[in-house]
C-alpha cells in the first residue's frame, strides 16, 4: 500500500469518527430515531464474521435515518488497526476507539459483536446480530437476523418492548 493511500485512509477515518461521548445521545443526527451500536474487535473471528450481516443491515437501513456506530473497546485497538479493520470488512459507518471502556461500562457490553438498538433514545434490543453462533465454535446458517428484523419492525411503526438475548462472541 502506498503512503498516499495510507494517509487518505487515516484522514477519512479521523474525519468520520467521533468521540465516545456521543453514546449519551446528546448529539444524535437530526431526524434519527433509531441508533445501532455494535461492539467489535479486530482480532475476534466472530466479530469479523458478523461484519457481513451488520453491513447488510447498514446497506438496507442507513438511508432510512438509522445511525450505525461501531465501538472498539479493546486496549489493543488504535486508530490504525480500526481503520484497517473497517477497510478490510467494508464498514462504511463510524468506527470509534473505546479503549478506555466507556461503552462497555455504559451499556454493559460483554462480548465482541454484541449489538444494542435504541429507538427514541430508549434501548429496545440487546444481544446477538443473528443466530449463526449459538455457542462458541458452533456455527450454522442463521435462522434469525435479529438486527435486520428489529430495524425492519421499528421502521414499520411497530411498538416493540425491550428484548434481549445472549450474544455469543469473544469476551471483552
């Protein structure tokens, strides 16, 4: 990779990322009612795998005022490793370095690829992206894409009560 390409990638990363303070929702984009927070790690194979269904949901819903943010709470994460991960896995939404653990403590995230969905500033879902991993090391094709399905229901005007399931992934 040429030096010019690296500089451009780092520049794009810095202008697209925001501080973890935004998670308290004081600076929500105007007209956005739905926010998706996903906890990722550059080194977790399950988090790497989950980028595909996460990106599919982003592609389907980002134009409908759904805001996606990826948080990287590993002490090993840095702007370079996060930018490289975002490029490798085609993540087009904000990727935020949370190596001080603010997100983990605020939302209580426990594994990488855990997802949180807020609607009108209320948490409506916490758990797995889809059910392709029901236990560590046990992969099968997904029967349920929770992230996609919940976003679709919210955009159809469904009044959802809080729902949670146990996310499977690498421990934070």
